[in-house]
C-alpha cells in the first residue's frame, strides 16, 4: 500500500463522537511508552502526524487519522501507566472498551507490545479480553532494533508459547522498528488485503 495522504480528522472523548461515515477503521493500542506514536508516524510516512511525547500516558483521547481518503487509522489511549491517576485509568478503560465493543467500523486492532520484554500480565489480560469479545487482532512487536535478531526471535517465540497456553492458534504477528522502518510493508500490506477482502464481501 502506498500512503498518499494522511490527515488528522478528530479527537473523541466519547465513543458517540467518533466518525459515523462507515469508513473502515484499523486501530492501534498498547501499554503507554510502547512506541505507538512513532509507529503511526512511520507507517504513514508523516514524522509529526501523531505527537510523540516523552511523558507516557499522554494520549487520552481516541484520535482518528484519515488515510488515502478511504480508511481511518485510529490511535487509542495507552493502558496500564502507573503515574496516571486511578480515576483516569478507569476512564481510559471505559473509553477503550467502549470503542472496541461499539465501533461498527472497526476492522482490526493492532496490539503493540515491546519486543524487549517478557509477556506482561496486563497485555495478556487485554488480549484475552479481545478474544472474549471476538475482536480481530494482531500483535505488533515494537523496538526490534533495540535487541539483536536472535533475542527478538526468542522473545517472540516465548510470547507465542505463553499465548498457546490458552489460545488454540496464534494471531497475526508483526515485528517492527520505527527507527529502521521495519515492518512497515508487512502491516500496510495486511491492511490493504483486509480492505480488498472487505470490498469483495460488499460486491
């Protein structure tokens, strides 16, 4: 997929405020400080599209970016950041779960996890929540340039084994580095295929 245009459309505090035009939505979510904004900027080829902050937990709204005038890239609030107040964490949870359960246009959810770490409890709980709600999702391993290829492979295999303790099969997985633009073609190609399948289903 060639991204020819990527523009900010809106920020929403409530699910009722998200676009209602019916365009397909591909959402990105992960724990705070997982590199989500950098990944979005890398995918779109727009270095300043999503604001990269040194303060984890900065994204507190649902942000919609219109891509190629044909689909939305959705930037969801991060979850699990300890310095955010408990009241805010609860608010994020309601906003996130509300969007995931109620958005009629959500096609696929990319869950970002840091490739440097062992499987984290909060990520696994969130992934299980997606399964319980039949949400199509894949896992994006970020910051792969921070480790050697062998260690990244080992960590991903560990993640897979952990998931297979409760899942019958593994979701799609993508290995990325925003610094080196690794994984860009794979993710955009996946989205392109999803859009093609959607259009075929509408014919």
